[in-house]
């Protein structure tokens, strides 16, 4: 199949392009390079463009006539969404609206979108299933939930086949080190932990040690980026079989605290992680762990990189590769 990947120069987008291309599919990347990297576009044509630019996006869909679209193009930092909500409503809500309008006007085809566990807010149960209430507690989560609602309405009115994939914490890197996690500034835990090893003068901040968890630090469900990539492909396949649209969690079902991540990074690298404790970051739920049974059931998705050691090993290989290049 031929897939137009919006935001294909970014972290999860580029790993999905590689996955699709190495499994025999054609990929076209559409990206405004605001956070993505041209160096990550290696598996097909590139179209420079912003998803909010209706005419440009429509032209790309018209030109390449893809069988399906995957939409990763979004702003994705919780803290930034709190300090600059306008950017998030503009990029994530208006941008996603433009994508749906283009499909409505240029011809509908399956659409898989990046959503987030941030749509659940503070979960009422330890393992988050798709049945839990949707109560996002930050602008980022609200923009993802609005996108999902818009998609349901467009699907109802215009028959767009859709799936929203609610990621937990994407982590790790391509084991061949062609691509990996590269954000400027980097705000995510695992790359910051590894960067602290590479630059001991800049210890990693641990945001909060007084959460109601076993060691007082936040617990997250880290899912390997290649397992996410595969899920996007399976989602497109699912939609080709005319099945109804829905939102699906992608996680491992295993929670790791910040101190667990530091301990694993020390074991994997055989080096100490310089760190310091800081106040809580605003709007961080104490624990987010997926129940990913639905993805296994309907997509037959079985994550391969389920151990946190493997995830951190690939992230470390990429961090070392990047620091040498
Ligand atoms: N975190 C941290 N130090 C950092 C980056 C993150 O202590 O340098 C914490 C953060 O407060 C959260 C967890 O690590 O509790 C995961 O944060 P990340 O930004 O990686 O992902 P999020 O869960 O916000 O999507």
C-alpha cells in the first residue's frame, strides 16, 4: 500500500516510515520540520508543508493519491501546552481539522491518528482501559481528545475509516541507529537520563519524590517506538477490512518509576546517572499504565520490546551514536 505520513520526519513518524518501507510499502512524508528532521526522511519522497495549510496538504493528497494516511504532526509536550495553549489548539485541533477536511473534499481513505494516554487525565484505576472516563487535565490531553471527537463526527458524516492510537510513553530507538529520539530541547525522561550519563555536569532532574507510588516518583508505561510503528501498520490493515473506527491504547501494561528507569539505565550502561530531586512538574499524573488488551484483541498487536532493559539499550545505542555524529 501507499501511505502518506503526516509528521513523518519526527520521532514516531520516522520509525513508522522505516517499518512500512522495510515491509514493502510506499511512504511519502509530509512535514513542516518544526520539530522533525530532514535527515530522518530516508524511505520515500518528502513534501515540505504544514498540516494547517489546506491547499498544500490537499495538493499532496491529490498528487500521491495514497491508500491511507497516518497523522503524527502535532505538538506533544505537556508543560509547553500549559504555558502556550494557543500553539496546541492551533496545531493539534485546527491542524487535525484541516486533515479531515482534505479527506472529505479530496476523497476519503483510512486515517490513523496519534492520540495519547493524556486523554484519561488522572485515571480512576491502576490499569487504564479504553472504557475509563476521559478527563484530560492539561491542554495537550484536551487537544488530543477534541481531535478524537472531531474524527468521530467526520467519520459519521463522511464515512472516514479511522483509528486513534492512544500511546503511553514512547521510548527507545531503531536498533540499527538510522533514526532515534531527537528533540530540542529534550524534555523526555529516558533521553534526559542518558544525556546525564554522557554529560555528567548536567544531572537529570527528577520532578517530584512525594507521589503516592512505591518510591515516591511517577510511574509510566514505556513502549518501544518500533512496537508503536508496527501498530500503525496493523491499524491501517484493520481499517482496510471495513471495520468500525475506534480508539485503542498502546502500552505494555508494565509501570516503571523514574527511579526504576535510572536503576535500569545504570545497569545497561554500567555507569552512574547523575541526578537531582526537584519539585513536581505541573499537571503530571502520578501513574499511567495501560491495559492494552484491546489492541491485542482487535489488531493482533503483540509488543516485542517489552523489557525496559531492551528499550533503554536501544535508546543508549542511539544516544551514543548521536553524540559521536
Ligand atoms: N521526568 C523527570 N525528569 C525529566 C523528564 C521527565 O523527572 O527530565 C518525569 C516527568 O515528570 C514524568 C515522567 O518523568 O513524571 C515521564 O515524563 P516524560 O516527559 O518523559 O513523558 P510524559 O509522561 O510527560 O509524556
